[in-house]
């Protein structure tokens, strides 16, 4: 049990899931997230306003190994949340978005010209048997769009001081 009064290590852990990049340079492969120590992973995408026509396609993957191993679509996304505005300045409210279960989420042109925060949540029990890693990929946006993504793990099974948290690469 974490003995210091920090939320980091007791309530959540956080890591890079996709470094900030111009999303139209190529397909963008997300980094692996190890779910062995968490109940939930929230992928938090954030982006500057971009060029009209910059559709975003997110694709949730599950894997058996950090190096990829067996990788496949994880077709469980039915609900996700967004904030969009010309300038995200804290006065926005969350909008719930629903879709048929799938691994992909497509955000069309209307979202490209505004700043964005999107949250996609995955519970550990939603992974297929034998799979313990997640990644969220973003297809080539085809137009200028700067963005990145964080992975926030909650429901930590082992709580530690922040400096004693295990790396996600094990």
C-alpha cells in the first residue's frame, strides 16, 4: 500500500501511449500498455485544431506480449467521451458518444478544425483470454493535425509511492 498521500501510485498510474506528432505523416502505432496491475485503462487523446478533412480513425488492439506477440482488434468500444471546441479553455462539457461494438472509432472532418480531448476506456476483463497488453493506433489523418495520447491506469492492484511504481515494459 502506498504510504504517501499522492494520487499517483495510489489511485492511478500514467504513461505515454502515443507521442505528440503530426498525425498526417503516416499511420501512428500506439505504445503497449500492460494491464496486469490495473482494472481500467483510459486512453486520453488530445489535439490542436487542424486542417479541415483530417478525419481521425482510432483502432484499439490487444496483444499477448509487449513485443506484439499475437495482436488483434479488441471489438469492445461502444461508448467514449469527447470535448471539442475552437479553443479548449475549461468551459466545455463532456459529450457521450455511442456506437456499435468495435475496435475502431472514426471522427470525421467536423472535429478536425477544433481542439479535442477524447477518452476511450477499457476494463481489464474485456481483454480476450491470454491477452494482457493494449494499444491504441491512429491511422494517417491525411491532413495536418497535431496530437498525442496518454494512457491512465486506474484500479491499481499494487499501490506504491510514485518512484517505486513498476515500469509498464514488464
